[in-house]
């Protein structure tokens, strides 16, 4: 995701340059930049939540493996 972030930021920097040079569509450009940054932040948030869920699932799976091995060996 880092590589894509740099590309996203490059696009935003170019857009901000157009805005600073009074491009005729500067309002639309600004809106798209804001939208892209909001969507990127949403993607980061979702990615973080997904990572947390995967880590929790992994830990749960490890506990099940331990419990299964303990109950199997005690039989």
C-alpha cells in the first residue's frame, strides 16, 4: 500500500499545483483531491481493522490447537 500511497500523493501534489496556478477547474480539482484523500484514509482504517481481525483469528486458532492437543494427550 505504501507504493500506491506515494502515487496518490503525487497526483494530489500535481492537482494542488494546478489549483495554485488558478486552473479554471480548481474547485473540481480540490474536490477530487479531498475525495481521494478521504477514500485513502478510509482504506487505511479498513486495512487496520482487517489486520486486527486476522491477528485475533490467528490467536484464536493457536489457542484451539493448544486446547486440542491438551485434550488429546490427556485421553
